[in-house]
C-alpha cells in the first residue's frame, strides 16, 4: 500500500507559504541529509520557481548521515541553478550561525536597513526547521520535538537590523510518487505514525542496512546477518531484545522489534547511515520508468 500523508493543516500551510513567498528573498529549504531527495518536497520547488526565489538547501542532521554520501549530494545540488547547498547540524550553534552568511550572496541587492534580507525556512516535517530558527535567534521562539508536524503556523522574527527570518510548518505534498520515498520518509520520522505500518518501514530499513551497512547492523544487534532478509532482521532483533508475544509460544513481537530498530536508527545508534545516494536514486527512477513502459506496452 502506498504511503500518503497530507493532514488538513497543510492545505492552509501551503497557501500561507505561497503568500509569504511573494515577500521574501531567499528560501532556506531544510532537507534530511540521510535522504535528501526523498525529503525534497516538489511543492516547495514549484512555489519557489513561480516566484523565482533562490534557495539555500541545508542537508541537516548531517551528524547522522554518511559523510562521503553527503558530499556526493552536495556536489549534486550545487550544480543546480539558483541553489547553494550545505551540510549542517543545526543542533550546533556554530553550524546554524553560518546560515545568514550563506543566504546573503543569493540576494545581493538585499543588504540594508531599507532593504532587509528576508528569509523563509521551509521543508518537510521534523527535519529541524524550528531548531534552526531558535538557534539563530538564540532563544526558544518555536516548539521543537522529535515528531512530525510540531509547528502548525508561520512566525516571522527580526534577526538583526537587516535580516528577517520566517519559520513555517512542515509541508508534505498530496501524492508521494515513489513508494520507496514514502518508506524512507517514514524511516526518518517525517510521516505521522497513523499513516504508516511500522513493520513495513522497519523491514525496508533493514533491507537497506543489509545491502549497504551490514557491519553496523551486525554490530549493533550482535547478529550474523549472512543470508538474512529484511523481515529476518526484524525477527532476529525481536529475539535478541526479548520481544516475544505473551502466551504465543515464544512467537516474536515484530511490532515491538520494528520500533526498536527504527528508534535506534533515528537516534544514530547504528552509526552515520544514509538511506539513498545519487546512484541509488537514479536507479530507482530508472526502474520506475521501465515499469511504466512495461505497463503501457
Ligand atoms: N541529530 C540531529 N537532530 C536534529 C538536528 N536538528 C534538529 N534535530 C532534532 O530533530 C527534531 C525535529 O526538530 P524540529 O526543529 O522540531 O523540526 P521541524 O522541522 O521544525 O519539525 P515540524 O515543525 O514538525 O515540521 C528534534 O528532536 C530536534 O532536536 C540535527 O542537526 N541533528
Ligand atoms: Mg517546526
């Protein structure tokens, strides 16, 4: 079943974003460095391009992502017109402090009291937008929390005499085209729990870990992962962590084990792990196109 999550408040959030887009100079798009393209909202691109606004793409939570893969993504984005990309961990004050200086060259005509540089932070839920806002303002103006859709409305603050900053609610889009994207977005916790089946998300995460980070997976859960598949990993985690269904003859509690795998991955306990690379993404798109051609034939 495909994953879709577009709760009601996002319709008004989209409308408000379109209005604010008319009166800002630079979009700060916060992505998740572990799945940068999956976390790129096509609706934000469309709103930005309608108004021809330049964009600073922040690959945030870089502390949780594979550094070599993050570098490959930066090279990918820095070739795009009107885009500057940087990898940061906005939980760190010194990283967040780099943001205004990176935005300034994107709108060189906006640098005075008369013409302040106006920036809007956008992105999908739970990527760290409000964390960045609070860090830059050096006070807690926005609630933050490790769950999607904490922020429900925009707020604008003066950063200094010649800069303003708007935080906005996390935005999804009405139809996620690739099922793999939905699975990755759920794994990084950008999608509400009511819209996903955790076992499916954990199984897919386990399959990615088996393919690309088997040593980290084996070490974290003390497993011999040879010959295992995704669901086999979830079952093995259940056994290792004593997650058994009561009164069912020692049957593994896959739901509980799935949450353990997801929670530990999200917290970085398996190490710095990226879910997609420019190559895996290109292959995924090729597969989808081939599938479409086959269906049309
Ligand atoms: N590891 C890590 N965690 C981060 C980073 N930035 C933010 N977080 C955490 O990510 C979670 C979400 O942060 P928020 O700032 O609330 O995210 P948001 O994008 O405003 O989320 P919504 O308002 O729900 O759209 C919080 O638990 C933050 O502490 C980072 O650079 N690294
Ligand atoms: Mg927020």
